[in-house]
């Protein structure tokens, strides 16, 4: 079955361009002109959402928060707003990746393929019977079969990327994980220098959820110049 991708953008021309590009790759593409329409169209068959930020009535960040209540499908922000603060807001709203305009076809296609691959790998993983493996550090516990994380027995509300990062670091406890190693393991893309900012944003959000003092972390530590370390 062809993957189903929803394009959400109030600009008809941009929707048409992306629709042509993705349809040529064999994807089943649907379009929404605003966040409200996207909320009405999204369903369990939606595999990926490409979401603009600057839209009337409901911006992309607001739409993303509401879409997250209805789907676990990856959300790729596609927007002209490329400041770090914009990316941070996008990730904290529940987005999985961020691509700024103007973009190249190859870059868009690469991001789409990576997000879909990761989504289906983990989606399949959650529906198969697997041996339960528990990873722990301090009062944090990760159940890899159920894909859940808890602290002092209370379930943590993590995004898929935050969970994947935490699980990977716990799987490799007491090893320093370089940014390139972490990026390629979690995002399944070739590492590039700008990926550092993406990693740091997600690590910061993860620390805010698991650390008593995110500025002085006990669980996920930074080894300057080398990477991240989990005891």
C-alpha cells in the first residue's frame, strides 16, 4: 500500500508543487488548506503530515498540538521561519522535523523517506510480540517492548523522538555517544553539521521531562566536544 501523505498549506501553488513531487515518487497525497481542514481529514491511514506554520486562523504550531491528539504520524514543518526559536517551538509542539523554504526536491524527498521509514519501523515494532527488555538509570525505566518510559513508576509523556533518544542512550549506558552517532541512529540520515542544533533541542526537551534540574542533569550528561553520556 502506498504511504498516505497530507500537505497542509494555505498556499495553493506550494501544495501543488509538493503534490506533484511526492506523487511522482508513488505517494498517495491529500491536501488541506488550513489546520481545521487537516484535523477533519487526518485518520489512521495518514502516514506523514507536511505542515506549514504561517496560516490564517490557526497557525501550524497550534494545529500540530491538536493533530498530536489524533495521530502519531510524523509531522514535518515546512516553512520560511527558520530561526532556532521557531524550530524549538515546532519541536515542542510535537513536530518531528523542520525544513525551511526554499528547499530542494532532494532534501524534501530525503526527509520524507527518513520519517516514513522510522515511523513504520517503530509502528511495526509496537505490534509484534517481543521479549520485554527493561533499561534503567536511577529512577528512570524504559520498557522497549511497550515503548514506554517512566520515572518513579509514573509514565512520562515523551514524543517518539524523545523516547528513541532516551532508549538509545540507555541501551548504550556508560558509553559516550557522539552527535553523529546519535543522529544517524535516531534520524536514520547521514549526519551533517547543522544536525547538532536539532539534537540539542531534543536533548533539552528530554531533560526538561526527566531531570530535577535540567541545567545540571543527573541522567543525560554532555561530554563537551565528544557527545552524550548516560550512567
